[in-house]
């Protein structure tokens, strides 16, 4: 006689590495898709010359900077939805999405007003003419289509907040495929398409972003969660939730904006040191993006889980999720350390132009130095992301914003002093940036260790026992 046994569903340890990875892995891959898009755009443009590649870095960062305040504010929806989900208030999760979409629609015309302002800043920056013109073109096209980024953020937060990150991953994969294929065809003029250079890179980015938005919107409104979360009934303005989103989201948005502004200022300072320095910085920051962007997936997972267990009034479990984020981030970063320290040459050669480019050749020694030193930089980033995600998930966004902004702009001031006053070399400036990560990680650790995040109240709820979903 044969006995049939049924495999019991496996329950994750609440806040453990397995539960974190269930959310983080799709988000790491999803964010990696965004990295691949940006990376390949610059890689294809590098074949046309270093100036085109440098223009894409500065123009893309500047376009993104215009959206960061609102993306950061809307992005707090992940933590807010996580808290409502943990408190079993699922209809409020959908209300958060509606308020986020309203914010996106209000933000878009404000962003458009700043396009000419950034154009004047480019003209006054002293950037070489061969880079300036394509940089302005790339920036204007992407900034005009920025509504796609805002809308995508609003709907992504719903799925990350409830821990269903595979939907976001699916949208990101489609976005990446369309962008990479489109960029190859439009930038380089393949398969009968005209060679459009940097204009083609911008258009392919927009086509990919539009496809991702369509997938998320369809999954939200027509998926199997619409009745459970009363999505149909959520299509209305809710003053209380909107005020929560603004109150706790604006520090995150302000931090994001000022942080990206500091990063942009840092890039401009390097690019002002000459074409070789600009090329070295562009290649180095491209690889930094490859290493850093997946860490954002870990940060999002920590934010989601800390928000969820704070909503369920289980701060010890929220702490366990934070420690899980640090462990996973450290393991990932260790792999990046080996890659950057041991193989800088092949990483640089990927960006070699098809034609003989003296600027690229002159930049190789400096780029090698910067990439090798970046190995230490990535290790610091992993821990900072975990602590920052935990503090934001718990609602400690104002402090996180203040200290992050202050330290990042002090770093910019130090770099400007070294380059402009002391006439220091690019190598000295890069060493200063890497070492500046030490005080940044220290203050985040001390704030988290103080335990103040445990007492912050974001939503009103009765204590509940949150049971994590079973994984079959």
C-alpha cells in the first residue's frame, strides 16, 4: 500500500534572509534592468565617441534630478502601503496608490518649468562644446517624458509594499528589452533604422519606459488583487492619506533631490578637469551604477519589511529584517569588490570607441585607478542602504534626509575646495570621496542603534499578529 504525502508549505522566518530575498531578488533584478538600459545606452554611444557618452551621463543625471523630489515622495508609498498591509488595512493600500498618481499629475508641469533653467546651467558650466550640444538634446527629450517615471513609481510602490515584487520585475524586464533593442537600432542605425546617435538613445528609453507603465497599470487594475484591495473604490481623493504621504514622503523626496544634485555637482566638478578626467569619471560612475543600483533592491525590501512589521507592531522582527539586509548586501558587495579590484582593464575596454580616440587612451590609467578604489566604496554603500531603508520604513525620514543631505553636500564642498582652491589631482579628489563614506555610514549606524525608530507612529492601528505568506 502506497501512502501519499502532501508537501507542507514552507513558512519564511519573519524578517529572515529568505523572506527578504523573496522581495529583494526581484527588485535587485528589476533595478539591474534599469542599470542595463542606461549602461547599454552609454556603451553604444561610446562607439560614436567619448563626448557622446559623457553627454549621456550628464544629461541623463540632470533629467533624473528634476524628478527626484517627486519620485522620492511618491516612493514613500512603499513604506506606507507596507504599514497598512501589516495592519490588515488593505483598502488603504489602494488609496495610497491613488494619492500617488494625483501627486504625479501635479508634479509634471512643475518639472517642465525647470527644463529651460537647467539648459542655462549647462551653458554656464564650461563644458566642452562637442559635449554640450548632445547633452542638452538628451536632457530635454528625457525631461519632457518624465511623467512616465512618476507614474511608474506610483504603481510600483503598490506591488513592492505588499511584497509582490515579481510584477515589478516583469515590467522592468520588458522595459529593458525594448530599450536595449531600440537603442541598438536607433543609436547605431541597425536593421534599416537611421543612425540617430544620442537622440535615438533618448527615444528608446522613452519607448521602454512606456511599455513598463502599461504593464504595471494593467496588472494593478485588471489583476487578481482588485477586489481584495477594493481598487475600484479607491479612485478618490483621501485627505488623511495624502497628508501622510506628503508629511513622511517629502523628507525622502528632498533627500533624493539634494542627493542627486550633489552627485550631479560632483560629476560636473570631475568633467571640468578636462576631457580625460570626464571620460574616466563617466566610465567609473557607469560601473558604480552597475554595483549600486541592485543595492536599491535590498533597500526597498528592507523598507517594505520594516514598514510591514512596524505596522504589525513587531519592531524586533523589523530589526531582524534590517540585519538580513546588511548580510545580503555585504555578500553581494564582496563579489563586486573582486570584480573591480582584479579586472579593471576589461571593464574599461568595453567603452573603447570604434575609431581611434586620443581622449579615451589618455583616460585609461586614471580610470584604472578610480575603478580599483571603487571596490571599497561599494562595501560602504551596502550597509548604508540597509540602515537607510530601515529608518525610512519606520518613518524616520526627516532625520535620514537631514543627515544624508548635509554630509553629501559637505563632500561636494570638499571636492570643490580640492579642485578649485588646492588644484589637487583627480586621484586625490576620488580618494576623498571614498573616505567620506566612513562618516556617512557611521552616523546612519548610530541613529539606527539609538532605537528611536522603534517609537515612531505613522498609522493608527490595533496590534495585530502578522503572518507571512506561505511559500510552496
